[in-house]
């Protein structure tokens, strides 16, 4: 699987190749390393708790994919 992510510089992208068979495991492992997951202080949950968790999970997966792509073996920067 090829992943392309934007870099900070304008028109610059990072391209990395990932093995589909291990990608889910690597994403989950990377999310654990991010250490930004939060748990509610009390058992009371907000009305949109589940929707907020889904958005957080989406953001975590995106952050993990970006980190994995930046550190992928053979990844490269492309300027267009």
C-alpha cells in the first residue's frame, strides 16, 4: 500500500510504502506510543461521547499513518 501525506512546505509530500498485512498492527502500536488518548474523569459522559470518541480515533489513525509514512523504509519526499 502506498501512502502520500502532505508535508509542511507548500507542494511537498512524503511517500511511503506499507505492507497491508501488518498495517493495522503498526497503526495500533503507533497510537499507543502517541500517548494522547484521554479518558473521562467521571462515569458521566457527555451527550455526544461516542461521536467524540470516533472523531478522536479517526484523528489518532491519521496521526499514526503520518508517523509511519515519515519513518517508512525507503520513504521519500516529493515536490510537485
